[in-house]
């Protein structure tokens, strides 16, 4: 009998809000312009009919076509039908809830970590005896529910400040001049002071619509959370203190006051606006991640851009690396037909072990995958992360997987938007961050 999603679980999973709903992550990349879920079924007229089938609900709009192509290749080789549906930017959780209620529900879906798993663990097939689990390079990439392996991390990504080295040089600087928040502030404010003369701004617009606000309410918010966890020796909490919210304010202020547009205009700015500003040479810095490489490398060579850490004036900045981690865990629907479960497990294994699968994930999708047969990624930003780590820099871990709910993210995003527009104050951001965290964490209990 099919399980029903209760109203309580709906509220926990979706974080009902007037703001856009969905897992805030690289899946909302500004390179995606999807406005609704897109789907296609890989098929082959020459392949033999298979017993099972795969339905993958993809989280990452920027890799939609890559997954469609890879699914088609798998069907061509094996005869197994693979349907890939890609949720629109910011709408994964609501799309997942809708699709799971259907008779033909996804056989392969994803969660963003422990908080996301809490909402979906009853649907997760135990992967501890699967072939793909045995291919992980580290058990730390397995998402566990007690002794069960509920999810498998399938991609490691990095984010930071993408920099146009050519424009930075035109302004009289190099990336070596930026080793701390104070350095970044000095460079950004100098560029702003000469904006008309130079013809470009320091930062792309910090757009706060649903296609872009995840960069600030989730990815930027990760920094004060990370440093608080480091200071307190913890990796999760039900009561964030907000120790470094003044630093969060400082970096957000730097973004919005040294940008391509006035702070009051940010509520209407999209992720695509920000990406295009960078592509068109309108700004030096663009906060985003390694998933942007494909879009940006179409315009810029590897010699013309790089990625630097997001400094907020906390910790050992001289030894800080990029923000590197994952919030992308594959889960298999245990309520699917047995033959579909097996077909899904076989597809996952093929993706991370075959030449075609690993090459597609590395070259087409730009992924670093945590599996033994992974292909080397040509992604510049992945290489920068490796170089910084090899040089002794400490990556900033992804702690936003411990954020208590989507509602919390949306409330922080709304407060940031009002603050930038001048219709709200920073105290409201603090309240949403600290009091909102405790409120949403209590609901999870």
C-alpha cells in the first residue's frame, strides 16, 4: 500500500512559504532557465526489452540535457528504459512530493543530507549491500539511518568567488592580493570608487529572487554556521547562537554596496542576470560554484578566470580554502517494484564505473564523483580546489545540510531581501537566523 505524505511531513519538507520552495543548492544554478519540470524518456528501437525500468528525478537543472543523453546511451546499451525528469529551479522538494504520490513514482531521487533524509527515510531502500556502495572511496559519503545506508553521495562540489582575472588586472590587482576579508573589501571598494572609469563593478548582482537567493540564504549563510561549529567543536545544533552574524552582515554588505545595481533592485534580480553580468564583463566577482564552469568556459579560458575563497573575517584566512562538500545524495525508492529497484541499482553502478558513465559525469557534467573509477574532471574550479588543498589550505565544509528546514532558509532569505531593499533591518535577519532556527529545529523533533 502506498504511503501517504502527511500534512506535518509536508510542512517539514516543504517549509510552506510565499517564497519559492525547494532544496537550495547548486540545483538552482543560474545557468538553468527551466520554469517547469522537464522530462524525457531514453529509448532505443533496437535494444532488447528489459524487465525493469528507471525513473530518475534529477535535482540539477544545469545538467538536465547531460542526464538525458546519458540515459539514452544506457538504454541503447542495455535496453533498460530510463526516464529523467528534472525539477524546475527551486522546486525539487515540491516536485518530489507530487511525484511520489503517483503510481509511477521515481525509482531514483535525492535528498540533501540528514535533514532532508528525515523527511524521506521511510522511502529509502537500504543500499548497504549494493554494488555502488562498495565503489565509494570513503564511507563518509554514505548517508546513514542507523545501520542502514539510505543515500549515496554522488558528486563533490566547490563554491567561492569566481573572479575575472583580466578585469582584476585592469583594476590594478591580482588574486594574490586578496588573502583576507580586509583585502577583498579594499579591492572591491576601490573598484567601486573607479567604477565609471573602469567600466565594471566589483560584484555581480546578489539577486534575491528564487533562482538566485539560495546563494546567500544557504551558501553564504554556511560560512557563519561553519565557523560557529568549528569554535564550539560541534557538527550540528538545534540552537544556533549566531556568533558570527556580524561577519555575515559585513560580507553581504560588501556584495550589495559594490554591485552592478542598487541594493533596492536586488529583489527582482535573477540568477541568470548575475551570470550574464559576469559573462558580459560587467563585474569582477561572481559568487557561485564549480557547476558554473560549463557555462562560463564557453566565454572565458582557464587563464582568464579562477575561484577564490569567500572571506568573512573569521579564522585563519591565510589558510582558508574553498567551500567544498556535497548535499547531493542518491536514494532508491524501496516501494518500487523489485525489478525496477534492481534496474535502478544497475543504472547507478554503470554511471559511476563504466567509461561512458564516468566520462560523462566528469567531462559533460563537470562533476568530481567519490567513486573508485572516477574520471579526472577538466573543471578549472575543481582543479583550483585541489591545488588549494594540496597547498595546505583547509576547505570550508558544507554545513547547510544541517539547516533545520526550507522554511528557515526562506525566512532568512526574506529578511535579507528586506534588508537590502531598506524596508527591513539587520535585527530581523538575526531573528530569522537564530530564533527561526530554534523554532524549526523544534518542529523536527
